[in-house]
C-alpha cells in the first residue's frame, strides 16, 4: 500500500541533516484526505512540517495514488492525541499525564521520568486520619507494554 511507501520516504527524510530528531507518529487516510503526524525530540517547527509536506506532496503528485485532487495535512500530534512512543514520553517529562494501563487501572499525575522501557508517574493523595488531613506522595512505574492509552493533561 502507498502508506508504506510514505513511511519509507519519511524514514529517508528523517536521516537528513536538520531532521535527525524527527519521527513518524501516525498516518491517517480517508478517501482523498491524508493526515501525517510527525514529532521530534525537540521543538517541531512549522518549517520542518512544511518541508515534510513538500516531500510527500511531490511523491503523491508523481505517483497519483490519491488522484489529482487530494488534501494533505502534516502536523505534530497535539496534546489531544495519545502518546505512542518512548521518545514522546521522554519529551514530555515534567508535564501532567493521564494513563490507562493493565485492564482497568488508571493514573493521573506528573510524568517524573521515562526511558526506553517504562514511565514513572507521581501524584499527591490526601486522606483523613480523624480530623487531620494527611498528604502522601505516591508513585507508580508503568512499563510501556502495559499502557493502553496515555495523554498529556493541560491544567488551566
């Protein structure tokens, strides 16, 4: 399928100087509408998205896989999309996160740490002991293979 060819094209693009920290997050196609989500280990600039868009556009125009008229969108995933790769977790250390894991477990807290195998999330729990409120710092380490969904939480 042509999406594999786009993945290969992007794999080559991300070997170029200035794009070494970039990676493909997802491709979505609906008819003649193609959305390509890319990210980077650092800030993802508009210019990088524009250059990636031009490379894909050139391929699509040459191969005509979507015909003459199509819509192509290249962007970063945004905070509403789930994190999928360890690189994304590492990039977001220090931000609030919500994670669903195992079969029914869920945690919301601060993404304290992340590496190639797992994440560490911390939060504060308040419990009552008689009339006193006791604050406890809690932490959980979660392996990526157990995570069903993880999203960055924006606190206003």
